[in-house]
C-alpha cells in the first residue's frame, strides 16, 4: 500500500527537528497517510527516500534561491481574466504594470496571454503570442520572467524573448511538446494540476481523496517530464487551486499543502483573489479580495510554499515581512 508523508511544520526548531527543503520551517513529526489510514510518526521513522525528498535543499530557479518565500507578480495581457482582464491588455500597460510589481517587491513576474478562468475560451497560438511578446521583450532584465502558457510554441517564443521560466497550467497534458521544450532549453517549468480544461473544469469536479489524488497526478506528470529529459531540479509543482476543484477541495489542499514537498520540488501556490476566497469572506468583486488573499498566502508560507503567485505584491510583501518578524 502506497504511503505518503506530510511534514507537520513549525517556524521553531525543536530537538531532533529537520529543516524542510533548506528553507525556513522545521518538522519533528510527519503525518503518514494511506488511502485507508492516517497516523503521526517521528521523523526518525521516515523512510530514507521520503527523508531525502523532504529535506534536500531546493535548487535555485531562474537565479532565485528557494530558501525563502518568493513573490510572483501576475501580469495578465488578456481582455477577460477573472480579476483584472483588460487592465493591462496593451503592451505599454503590461510593461508598466510589470515594472510596478517589481518595484513593489516581486521577485519574478508571470505574463499570460490566455485567460484560464472558469468557462474561458481557447486562444490560438498567434493571438496568444501577439498578446505576450512585446510585454516579454519590454520586461526583459527587469526581473526573471515566467510565461504562463499551456502551448509549447508560445513558451518557446517567450524564452527566446528573454523569459526564464515556463508555467504550464495544464501540467503537461495539453501540449506534448512542452516537456521536451523544457528539457532542450533547461528552463525551469511549473507543473500545475488541473482537472479538465478551463471551459469544463468546474462542472462537478470529483476526487476520491483530493489531496492524495492531486499528489499522485503531479507525481505522474513529473515522471512524464523526466522521461522527456527534464531534471527534477527544473520542476516546480502547483496544486492548481480553483482548477477543477470545489471550495471544499481547495480548502483541503490548502490544509494539506505540505504533503507536496514529498515530491522533492519547490511548491507554488496560486490562490490570489480566487472565487472561494470571495465565497468565504462574502466579498463579491475579485479586486476587493485582498485581505482574504493575504490570509491564504500566509497560510501557504506556513505550509512551506516557496513561491506565491499573487496580484497584490506590495500588500503581500508587507504581510510576509510581519509574519516572518513575528514567527522567526
């Protein structure tokens, strides 16, 4: 029976505790899970493979060390993204916004030209390139740039224009050329979990055990990437909050997020301004969900998420600084 290990994390070091992935959190116990049972065990009882996966320092990505939380600012060059669609659609507006995010504290910016909101229509490669290329070129050198795309042709064009990282919201399931692209270029790649595509993903999503199912799906896609020549040191994983998940699924993933460290990769959390935050907080308009987004971001950092994909960079930077000061 397959066993999974979720570190029970703390910002305080206790006797015998291990450091999570060379980062900022410690754990002296883990929750051992199977499809049938759960129990808490000491770290001394961890199998060697799980011990290595949880404690090995994560490699730097796009020149950024993973020993502290990193902020990924969102640059949407789309007319229909759920929170800020149309605000930064033109190249000049996108470039100005990307520069402002870096000034506010973003370590990396994520440029996307296809909305992945619920019900979004497919955008063809030519249109997606047209939306993103000028902004990519204008932001080169400002900070490491991530291209948010599920299409290898768009990703390759962005890398040529100066992008450093591929962010595939389909988790390598949309375009078979994406993993070979990462292998050939050596670019870091984020593999996100999604159940279904944006058009259909929220039509009655179902899991036997959402936390373990997402873990298994990401593990399988890591294997796909490695079979194409991608190294584990290039890979980031993302549970895909809101992508084929109900509110209950999202909350379960957030509470159990530390389990994903067992994959041996940095973890990216992208929950900023999403619908479940509005549902819980009673805030309808996505741009008004800043406070709820900050709460979720800090919960992610407490679970060891190395990268936070966010809209509200300055506010998150402030909240993170206070969290670190009060818990360190």
